[in-house]
């Protein structure tokens, strides 16, 4: 365990950097079969199509639908005419500079049962003439990428989650990055985000021991403002209003579960490390949840259904303000696909107020006890000593983090700079880089 933690610090820069860009471009190449334009250009009508998959063999219309038969594809695609009228790409209906609709067809007197008076099929597009003479033109490419209910291979997709145990922690050279490489190369920026989305963690080395300019953070996402500000410090305090500012061990937890708008990504930049202690604990909550679902599904169901109240109140002397946060949510938020999408956990801020009856409360404690035992098991808990200049980014919806006891007698002791990135902006940045890099191939 400790060997892996030291290995982070001791590896030489050339080894880390040797194939980062190659790996970044390979990651992109695996995602799609050919170069495409970004989504904001999908709606334009002047994109040429050369891929046989997008070639149209035949078009027919019946009962309010346009049916497209594709070359070399066994499944037809059906488009409601009202959908095509709503997505007309002409200058009257669509503002190409802002990539936004101009016409609200529901208020413009367009019938839900609208059908074209004429359909013309060209080699690379389909033209629909509507009652009254209005014409809409759609390229084969656009129609293929906008098949209702189907996900085009040309569209960006988030990488699949890859869970890990302590022995499988993503500590290889393809998951650790150098700041100057990231700032210089957008392909590396993309790979940082790709690694983060897959594993829930990314480590960036060589960040120095001073405050990073906000522009550095914006290579990956936008900062989320909280009661602690957009950027903050984790440093020992004589009278801490948070356990993170004490020298005591900080048990595994997710940050700010007491907020409805829980931060998505936690960023910790090591400015000064303690001479003794201060190790970081990391646990993949998705991996633990998956194990729990197999081993004891009844307890898993309890954590997925029983609401837990989180609460934090106190006084911020630096801002001269009192606060009292409170939010209720289950430990596991399960998505439509049946997988856990968010974990909310932390003994520090779990409220003593319980929103369920005594029997369910007892069941909750039984489930939380099993969850905690798994999280603290060496099979799942990875220990890492951040080096000065390291910046760790972890998914606050997924990766529980904690800290060992800190022993630092210095007046200006162990110090981490912290901030949060938002979910929407990190994913937005990743989509933008994906399409930009694909177009530059």
C-alpha cells in the first residue's frame, strides 16, 4: 500500500509524459468511427456526408411520419413530421450564430398533424415542402444523427465507469498528469477529464506551491461557489469550526452532503505537507455499493431508499456570518439504469434528526454499519500521501475521502488549497474538447 503511495512521488517526469498525447488521441479514436462536427454544427444544413451508413436508399411518408431506409442498415428510421418542422434549419426558423430556434411552432399555428405537400430526395439531403410553401432541408448526416430514440455513434458519449479497489487504484502513468503538459495540450486536458469520468479521480503533478490562477482550473471546469467561497484553504486552526481544520483523523466522507446543490468535483492542491501523518484515504463508493448489492441486497436497498438528513451549522469568523445547512437524501441515488449515480455519506454531518420511524432507523444503522466496514476494509481503501505541488481531483458523488492524523508543530503547517468544479461545466468542457480534437484529426 505504502509502496504505491511513494511510487507516485518518485517516478520521473519523462516517463509520465512519454505517451500522454498518444493516449489522449487513442482515447478519442476509440469513441467514434470518423471525424464529425461539434453538436452546435449538427443543426446546420451544409454538412457533406460520405459515410455509406448515412446514405439513404428510400424515403416514404405515412400517418404523420417520414420513414427513411438506409443503405447497409437493416433498421428503418421514423421521424414525426411535427418534429422535423420544429427542427427546420432555415434562417427564418433557426439562428445559426447562437444555435437556437427562432420559431415556437406551437404558438405559430402549426398543426400537430402537419404533413408536407412534397418530399424530394437528393443525393445528400431530403427536402420537405410544407403547406403554405415553407421548405425545410435536412442532410443525410443530420437525419442519421437525429434518429428518434437511437444514439448515434457520431455523438459524444460519456466514458463508461470503471470501478476500482485499493489494488486496482488508477495509479499508472496514463492516469497521472503534469500541469505544464495539460496547459500546453488540449488533448491532455481531454484525457484528464476522461480519466476522471472513468475512475472518479485524476492526479496532476507539478502544480507548484502557490495559488493557481483561475484560468488553470478553467481548463477543466468552472469553480462552484459555496459558503466557503469559490476557493478555500484546509489548514490547522486553534478553534476549528470544521474537523478538516483540526489535527484529528478525518473519517471517510463526501463533502457538503447537507447541500441540495452538492459539489461534483473536489479539488485539493497540496501546498505544504505535514512532516508526520496527513495521508489521504480514498474509496470508490461505486465499487463498494456494487459489492454490497451482491453480498447483501437487502441492506443495499435500505441505503437506496431510506432518506438521511445531513446538517451543518456554525459561524464563519472570516466572513462574520452564521450558517445552518440541511438537506435530506438517501445514501445511494440510483439512476434509471439501476446503477448508483451518487453517494451521500459522512458521519461528521449526518444529522441526529431521523426522518423515518424507529424500525427503519434501526435498519438504516444496520446498513450503514455494513457500508462503513466495507469502506474501511483494506480491499477498498487506498492510502496516498500527497506531495507538495500535487493536485488531486476526485468525484464527490463517488469517491469518499478522508485524512489521517496530522502532526505538524510549525506555525504555518500543512496546507491544502481547495475548490469545487460543477458537473455541467466539466462535462461541457469534455464535449467541447472531444469534438474540437476530432475535427483537428
